[in-house]
C-alpha cells in the first residue's frame, strides 16, 4: 500500500502496560504496525459512534481509509 502524501504528526501516548500489550498483540495478529493498528482502531471506533471528518480536514482521494 502506498504511503499517504500528506504530512503526519507525532503523538506521544501514555498507557498501562496491559493496554500496550493488547495493542501489540492486536497489531501482531493482523500483521500491522502499531501506528497502523492505532489508526485502524480509531477509524473503526469513530465510525461506530458516528463521528465523521469534515471535508476540510479529510484526506485526499489518494489516501486509503481503513
């Protein structure tokens, strides 16, 4: 899959070791990086609770969404 042509930002997260372990295991089970797994989980949750990006902040058509 080609990388997005948009700039990315760095974020630091603090979490319990248990949550970190679940995150790592989930990513490994789906052969994903931690970053990609996080993005997939956020997108899935946002869809589940009906949160949408406004068109001004949405990625362009060349960026594939999870």
